[in-house]
């Protein structure tokens, strides 16, 4: 298995959850992987699992200057970047009365700004290299709205739109831009999501997580590896004719 042999990948939010599973899957396919995260100790731990193929980079994707510095250090170390995975994301809930400017800005800065400015940072190098692959992270929450999740859902809908515009803009440079829209995946994020649903839907802690898993047509909550495998496919030559798409990886929750 070496579908990514010789490639250099950067995974934002790579320290844990889905990002970490993608880092492991890419390294297993022969890529060198920069684990870029704002949590440097967790990023170092994940990078250590990859041995020679791993490198930890401290990067807060809300700061375009930090993104640019991180990308420059990876390019300097490994000679360029072939694959960018914009996986870093945050979730919050609030009713319309409770929405605050700070929370609105924070979720947009990470989920939307982080995606846009990481792409801006890698494109010049990918052009020099003659092409590249970008994979953004949307969500089933980007396919339809949900009560009390106005901000998060709208950031994930924006990611679908950004993917389409930039796929068209960068097609001439042989840079493919796609997105993945996961359904419900068992990661550290879900502890936080479940606690918020417990508050908003007045449920005991743990109940929402169980319910959403049982409601998936395939019958269970996904594991991070269930998302990492399609992320390998989209990054590989097997997907060379696929761009501008958002792939649902959700056990059948959404159809489009
Ligand atoms: N878990 C799910 O059910 C699910 C469903 C749909 C979409 N998603 C999306 O998938 C992606 C990964 O989700 P996850 O469940 O693995 O989340 P997670 O919270 O378990 O992990 C997210 C990672 O992103 C990092 N991160 C957060 N803010 C950052 C910032 N400003 N700069 C750099 N790194 C930052 C965190 O430190 C963490 O390592 C997110 O974009 C999320 O919105 C997840």
C-alpha cells in the first residue's frame, strides 16, 4: 500500500480525532505528514507515532501569519507540499438570542478563515510543483440547518462553496479541491457536542451520542478511520478526475 509514496501532506487539526487518523493513514500510504495543530504537545505525540515520516508544527489556523510561517517551515524541511487537509474545526451551539459576536467570529475564523488562509499559503508552492490536492472539511451540518446550530452549520455550508469556487480557480494549476462532509464520527469533539445537546435537548449526558449512532442508516457512529480512508482516496491518483466535490462520509445520513 503506497498510494501516496513520495508525497508531502499537511493536516491541520492533525493532533487528534479525524485529523490524527488521516495523519496515520497518509503515513501508512508512504507520505510524509506534517501534523499542524494549535495543541503542540498532542501534535508531537501524533507525529511521534509516524516516526521519520512525521513532523509536528504549531499552527493556530485563526492566525494567517502563523499559517504562513508553519507552511514555510514544512516547505523548507521537505522541499514542498503536495496535499493540504483543512481538518481543523470547532463546534458550538447557541439559540439566536444567545449568539455572541465572539462565538460567531471564533467559529468563522477557525472553520472558514482557517480553510481560506491555509489554501492561500500552500497555493504558490503547489503551482511551482505543478499541482496538488486540497481536501476541506465540511459536515452533514453544512448540507442542512439545525436548531441552535446556526453558526456552525453556516460555516460548514461556506466550506462547500469555498471548495467549489477554488476548485474552478485552481483547476488550471492542476490543483484539485474537494471536501469531505462527515456525519457523526466518534472523536473528542463529540464529548463537547453531546454535552451541548444534553443542555439544549434536556437529555442525560451520553444519550444524544447513542441516539445519533443508532439513527445512522448503516447503524453505527463512524470511527475516525472511516473518514481517513476516503481522505486517502481523494488525495491519491485514483481521484485524479474528481474536483469541486463534497463527499458525504456519513453511513447514509444525507443523500446528494
Ligand atoms: N466528529 C464529527 O462527528 C464530525 C462531523 C462532521 C464534521 N466534522 C469536522 O471534522 C473535522 C475534525 O473533527 P473532529 O471530530 O476530529 O474534531 P476534534 O475536536 O476531535 O479535533 C479537532 C482538532 O482540531 C484542532 N484545532 C481546533 N482549533 C484549531 C485551530 N484554531 N488551529 C489549529 N488546530 C485547531 C484541535 O486541537 C484538534 O486537534 C472538523 O472540521 C469538524 O468540524 C466532525
